[in-house]
């Protein structure tokens, strides 16, 4: 089963650490100071959005039936063998037509400024433990990199103590 970046919304405090870590991981120097001193600011591929009191990081879902891949005319966007929807190895094919931006139901594909190419989560920020930079940077554990089945099971297990009247504090 493919692992996904999933969100525990109740833990997100809207600190934007995930955005910063993503941008730094995709900068040429891959250091915070180097990214800040760069001529061109690095582009994040995750977005923390807020509506009223609800804050949530939003990133590419690497959809099974990805509309961005279906509508990508030059076939720049494609699915890798491990299930990641990316164009990082085919950026030169991107025409900047923005069909992918219009098709994405989550609004997580962006244009790369004057280069007229689409940028999205490519999961090329994995460390030696295969954990994405945004997940590593989250101070509250709001972001987790796991399978959907394990995430669901964790939520169910979290419900047991309150249902049984057990105080975990």
C-alpha cells in the first residue's frame, strides 16, 4: 500500500513550518540560510489554509484517477511506479498551458513564475527514513506519512479510551 501525507486537523496550529521545510527542501542549497539568500525564493509545494478557526495543510493527494494527468497535453505530468503524480523529471515538456491547475480539485498545483511550468508536490524531499520534509518539520505531529489503512486504524484506536471511560491524562 502506498503511503500518503495525511493530516490530523485538530493538531494543526497554522505555524507554516511545513511550508518552510518544503521550500527549503526544494531550494538549490537545501539549507534555510541558503534558501533565504537565494536570488529566487524557493517555491513551497504545500499550503496551510485557514477558514475561521480551522487550519489545515493541503498538499497533492496524488489522486488515483488524477485529472491533472489526464488533461496534461504534453504528458509532462505522469504517475511514477510508486504512485506519485509528478512532472519533476519532465519539466522541459511543460508548456505552461495550466490545464493541470484548472483540473486539480485541491488547488495545489502552481505556476513557477516566469518559467511557465507547473510545480506540485513531487515527494523528492524524502530523507533516509523516507519521510517527507513537511512531515519532519511539523512540531505538533499534525502531518503523518502513513497508509490510509493505518491512519484509519489509529483514529479508531484513539476513540477506544474515551468510549471505555478511561482517562489517558
